[in-house]
C-alpha cells in the first residue's frame, strides 16, 4: 500500500537544488520510487501482487507522465 506519492524532501539541499534545475528530475525521482515499490513484492515470474496507491493526486500525475512510464506498469493500472 502506497499511502502518499513519495516526493523527495525539498528540505534536503541537494534535492532542492536539483528540483530548481529541473521539475522533470523531481517528478522522475518520485516515479522511480513508485515503480520500485510496486515491483518489490514480485520476485519470480509466477509471483502475483497488488499495489494500492491511495493518494488522490495519483490520477493527475499519472495522466501527466503516462507517455514516459513503462508499458508493464501502464498495462496494470486499474482505477
């Protein structure tokens, strides 16, 4: 279960500096964390798991980044 989208802390000076240079870097870091978290429970090709993302802002960010996300992830989205 992912309760909230895992945005990196802007209180971290490195994260803050990189996010000022590129909004895409900041969002990409969040998506990398989502993709890794959703794959952690599946370790073998016969494994099966469900990942719930409860954050209400997920549909908005998914729509913005849909074209950049891997097909294995997009093909499994159920709303």
